[in-house]
């Protein structure tokens, strides 16, 4: 392994009007620290994903890898590798949908969560946009009395939960999908607000049915250990569906939770009505929409529109907006976060280059990066909250640099 230790300076500027161009001194960086190699796996350059991951592990795994490095377009294309165009709607179904009117999703959801002890919200594991949406709900849910956040993606072990709480920020060993920066930021925000996080994934199950049962039993046990306290569950895809799911599952985690407890959780779906790599691959109801913000479609009885499968259903269906800027998706900017355009032209590094932003004080190589982008020119756009960051640049030629960046309001 070849480590290149460089001392140089970098002029960094930001599109934020309050930022001042300042010299940044790069320091020697040893990727051996915390088990790092020169390439901080599992983050891969896109060419490596294309040439190796896609060929060896398939398009779904490649989609996850593209999502980790913030390449949303390639994520969608890879995930949709074998997808087929959807059949168009009949006139009667189109007319049925037209009876529903759009409302902003967040205030509608927050009105419904107030009187529930448990709320379930799903995600597609290749869609950071879904994690951003859950993040935006956290502060208001905490005000409503929610104190616990269960995550399917967290490794389910008491030691893992306690280490997460002790660190105060997400680390690479907390889970599999949790290494994606927006998942890391969901965890960060939850901890900052005051949520107690826990994993509930099944271990050692024999088949899908047993997995759903074990997940529900794990959540039930956690709820019983925190009686009368409000719980948010962030899970994958169909696990939050109510009713009879059919197939080998019979019932989902949500269905089993209702069976094992007297709790009727609020279930929220944000996977059915989200963008695909091509419009003809999208849900045909979603194809009819042009929403600019997360939206629910409500009839005159106040019910959320949604079609799922068979006898399974969700209480609320969120229509997520399509991405307009695939360079850095606009849905990454919320709260105090904004896009910072940074000039790396004085950095002595070869392209393509990966830029990883770490919150100052979080251990490089241990923490989940706050943001990641691969670049092919000396300009990077990072979406950051105000504060200090360590920027790590590593290149295909095994050159490694580290410097500091101040993100202003």
C-alpha cells in the first residue's frame, strides 16, 4: 500500500456570501488509522462500482454503492436495471385519482401522529431522499412526545445501541445502510434532538415469515420496557404495511405488531410514489403528478390516496418530488443546510477524486461522513450545516489530502 503524505495549502471558496476565501493547510493523513486502507471502503469511486461491484454483486448492490457517494442518477438507473414500463391507467382510475386534492405532507402527517403511540415510516434502501424526509419530521415529533426511534438498519444488539449513544454520532459499524451520509445525518439529528435510538432487526430467523415475527416481537419488548412512551419506527419498504400481505410473509412486521399488542400504529409509505430513472417506470398514479414538495393527496373525507397490493395498505402515502438537479439534489437543502461550492483548483490531486466531509470533532474513518461527492474537476458541491469540517480528498492515484473548511450561514 502506498501512502502519499503531503503538506500544501488550498484556497477554498464557497457560494455562500458570508464565506471568506482562506488558506487551508493540509496535514499528513495515515489511512491505517482505525483500520482504513488508502481507499476508505465501503465508499467506492463510480468507475470501480461500474467495473467491479456491478459485475460481481449485481445492480441492486451497485445502486446502494452509488447512493453512498451521492450519485443519485446512477443510483436510480442501477436500481431500475431490470424494471419494465408500467401499464397506463384506465379512464376510471384516472378519474378516481382526480377526486383527491394535494396537501403538503408534513403538516398532514404531524396532525395524524399527535394521538398515536407508535408511528411507522418506510424507506427504499437506495433512496436518501426518504431519510431526509424522516429527518424533517423529527423535531415536531419530539415536541409531540416521541422519545424513541427504532431503526431496522441499526445492528440489533444492546452493546451497539449503547455505543451509538456514547459516541453521540453515527459510526461505520452501526449498520449497513447507515453508512450512507443522509442516513448518518438522520441519526445525528435524532441524537441532537434527544431521541433514544434502538435496533430491532431479527437475527437467526428461518425465512421471511419468522423475520417479520421477530422484528415485531423485538419492538413489542422495547415498548413494554418503555410503557406509554411514544415510538417512531423507520423501516424498509413493505415492513410498515398493515393487513394481509400474503406470500411467505403472511403478515408484515406492522401486521404482527398489531397482532401482538393492542396498538394500532400510524403507517406511512414513501416508497410507492417516488421517482424512477425513467417516467414510464414510475407508478402510473405518480406519473400524473408534478409535485414540488412532499405531498399527500386527500379526498373530501380526509383520507390519503394510496394503492398498494392485495389486502395490504398504509394509512398515509407520500408523493415525493422528482429530482430537478442531479448534480446535488435540491431536497438535500433543508433547515440550515445549504450547498457550498468549493474550489479545489490548488490541490495537487488527480481526478477522479472523492471528497468526504467530516464534522469537526468526529473521528475521520470512524464517523459516517456528513457528505460525500465524487468529482472529475477541481470543483465540489457539498451540502452542509453551518460549522467546521475536515475535508478528506482521496484519488485514484492513491493520493490523500486533508484540510479544514468553515461552512458559514
